[in-house]
C-alpha cells in the first residue's frame, strides 16, 4: 500500500458566489486521487457581510452567524465532511 496524506482544500473566488471544497488523497510519488468535492452557494446576506468585511466595515460575529446558518442548513448537510 502506498503512503498518502489526506488534504482538504477550501476556496472562495473573487466573485463571492460561494465556497468550494475538495478532499484529495496525495501519494508520496505525487500522484493523487480525488475523494470528494462539494460547493455551497453564499446567501445574499452572507455575500453582503463578506463584502463589508473586505472593506473593514463588518463585525466578525456577523459573518460567523451567517456561515453557521449555511453550514447547518438542510441543503448543506453533505458539506459536514469538511467541518
């Protein structure tokens, strides 16, 4: 059996449309295997909070509250693998 590391990657682009997650297995020989991918769209409320934060006008607690609402919603239960 080859040695490997499991890597989780999260990314949100400049369009602020959502966050993408990837779970990948990377082997010692630099080969890789995708295990799972998942995307979550940002709500308009969260997108507005993130834009405010980018301009230093938002409270971190506000962003966390919006994120938790998405994280624990029925639509995003499959994303809990990335928690």
